[in-house]
C-alpha cells in the first residue's frame, strides 16, 4: 500500500510536465502562425525582404557534409539565379536613391517562343539546339505596396537596346537568347538588359513558354473576353466577338501579329487580355487560389519568386481595383533599313518622363539609342554612301568646273555627316560624341545637293552604268544612270 501511494505524486508530476510541454509547443505554433499571417495579410512587402547575411564566428567550424534542406511537399523546388560577376551595371544602385525601392518590387514577366512545334524536327518551325529561344513578350511589373498600386510596363520585342554582356546592335528580345535561354542565364541577361534600359533594379522574374501560358489559362478555367480582331494562326481561326477563351485561343489572340497590327498593337492586346484575366480572378474570388494554380503549372513556369511571395502578391491583388493598375508601353517608332535591320527605337525624353512618373527618379538614357539620333545616323549613313560614290566619279572624270562643284558638295556632306561612333564605345565616349546632336535636316539637304552635282557630272561627261563600279554607288543612283547603248 505504501509503495502505491508513493507512485501517485510521480504520475501527477509527469502529467504536469507533459501539459507544460504541450503548452510551449502550442505557443510556438501560434507565434509562427501569427507571423506568417502578418506577412501575408498585413504586410506583404515582408515577403520580399532579404534575410540578413550570417556573419561567421571565429569559433565555428565548417561542416563538410551540410544537412539536406527538407522542403514541404507542396513547395516547388527553388530555382536560384546564377550569381553574376561584378560589373558596371551595379552602379545603377548607386545612381538611384537607395530608399526609393523600399516599398516597390520589380518583376520581369517574360514569354518566350518555345513550343512543341519548334522542337519537332519535322515541323517547319523547328529550331535546332544552336538557335536559342527569344522572348516575344517582355513586361516589367512594378508593385507599389506603399501606394497600393501597380504599373505594367510593356517593352516591344523589336526595341533597339544595349544587351547585357554583349557587343553589337540588337533587338531587346535577343537578350534572353544570348544568355542561353532557360538552360543558361537567359533570365539574368533579360533582367540586366531591362534594368540597364529603364535605370531601375530588376531582381525577380517569371517566365513561361507557349504551352505554359495555355496551361495557366486552362487551370483558371478560361477567360471571357471581347475579341476585337479576327485571328488566323497555324490553321486555327479565332473570330471576333464576346466569347469564352480556352488556353489555346488566349495564346493565339496574344500572339497574332502578321497582317493584323504592329508589335505595339499586339502588346496592347496582351495587356488588355491580362487585365481581363485579373478582373475575372478577382470577381470570382480566385485570387486566393493563385498559389494552388501556380503549383498546378509549376513545371511549366520559371520563376525565382517563392511560394510565400506569390501568396503575398495574391493577397495584395485582392485589395486592388482595375483603376489601381496602370498600363504603359515604351514610346518609340519603327525605323527600317538601319544597321542592316528594322528596329523599334525609343523616345528618350518620354522614357525619362515615364520613369520619373512611376519611380520618382531621373535617369540618363543612352543617347545613341534615341529615335532622333538613330534617324540622323541613318541619314548620315546614306549621305556617306553618296560621298563614296562622288569620290569614285571624281576619279573617273577629268578636272573641270563640274568636278570642282562636286568637290564642294562632297565637303559639305563630310562636314555634317561624317562622325563614327564605334559600336563598343564607352559611355563617356558616346556622351562626348553626341554632345552636339546630328542635324538630320542639314544632312538631308547636303545629300540632295551632292546627288544633284553627281547627276550633272554624269550627264555632262556621258558617264554610263558600264563606266562605273556598281558597288561604289548608291543603288538608287546607279539605277538612274543610262546604259551605254542609249543615245
């Protein structure tokens, strides 16, 4: 009896210890839960704050076999960006006010032209392994948590822009390919290129190919939309009118361009369809399911956003109205037959105004990529081709009054048009050489006077096509010369 009575207090103490331990676990769980809820529902910006770097202590010894990080089963495998080597692009952070991005997050939305047809060797659209995929869609999404607003900035695929870590003259959609697309550093190259162009940091990306876009639209149940143009693409036809679009139809609407509009017109359709998708997700209260939708298509979507950040964006989006989202397209113009291609060239003054409006900072765009400079540079190149032809005709002709007239016109062209800026020139060199802008009107007038002097010389001396070297004359000028057998 005595031994049994002594056991009772031991069991009571054990129960008390168990309850105390359970209470501690419950409190810990509540703390974790409240913190997560605060991050997602009260302060979504916290999801984008980087944890402080751990400072190694002198007494710590490295573990030769680090423990494997166990992720929850529902979480996708993170895809870290490759660490870039130090480069001058980091000066962007020094140029801007360090505080201006505290409550803003920039996410590059990228759609690239990879599809099953382009991987099928029997398809006319097939691309071999040496031909990396390009980004047909480039949008920078600026999420402003402080002002409860968002900005969607579209960058036309043919935009003339300096490509990160690449010399030469390129369209901006080649940045992704130059980086090696999804298998290499394509997203890094695209983010750096857009960051350089707009003058703001870009640290996050979300990329999807054609099949991935279809999967996303299908995963959300399609979208109701008023189709404004008839789309015919790869044997499929999408008629005009209000209708429910599935993933394939939404993709065709966003891709259609040839015979319909320029790329700027296509960008406008892409933005309007994205607005319709957002509106319906919000109306049907599907934004709360955004993380689930993401997980259902995670294998088709490339991003460095964490699941917590995606959830934070979804909650933030629930508090937005359509009027809180502004859509922009970089202002520019198409210039053909320049630098052996056709480009969409930006208006730097409007680019500066846009960045000032959204971010409140003043940037200094590269003057060599401004439309006014490119137009003048094109005129200068044409004038210099006439100058080369004039020198050829002077070599053929005998000295005389008409030759002296031609020399004077030649000197005028060289004075206003001859200025060479190397493709790989430094920013300091470019700024120095573009201090006084090329005067396009003066170049055009000087070229016209030179062309007229060349024609007068050829007529007075009887110079025909057979007497000249075709390669040394502008094609239009050579075509106007008479043949030898024409009286």
